[in-house]
């Protein structure tokens, strides 16, 4: 039975189907290449206008924070930066002290 399957796979009908599929793929690739070339040669003004229209529509979807939320977020950022600065200052001071003790 396995030999029958192998013979079916090698039949000339399959070969002709494969060549037809290959030629169809080549035609499709050629069409895709032409479409790419045509899209590149399109008018740039239309694409710029489309870009700004799309940007405008996206800005309408944005949920902007309230002034209260902005103030809270700003305070959190300032406190985080201050804590990070204190930590770095502490580590730097510690290494400076150790450096002075070791090198005399």
C-alpha cells in the first residue's frame, strides 16, 4: 500500500498541476511587484494629507488626564527623582568614605 502512495505522488498529473501552480505563483509575484512600484510612484501630497487626517482622528480617541491627575503624577515623579538622588548621594558618599579609608 505504501508503494501505491509513492506511485501516486510521482504521477505525471501531479507534475502538471505543480507546474500550473508554479506559473500561477510567478504571475502573482509579478502582479505584487507591479503593485509595489505603483504605490511608490503615488502622489506624496495625498499621503501627507492622509497622514494628518489619520493623526487628527487618533487624537480624538486620546483620553487626556485631568489637571488633578496631572498634578498627582507630577508630584509622584518629583518625589521619585528626589529619592533616587538621595540614594545615589548616599552610595557615592559611602564609596568616597571607603576610598579615603583605604587609600589613607
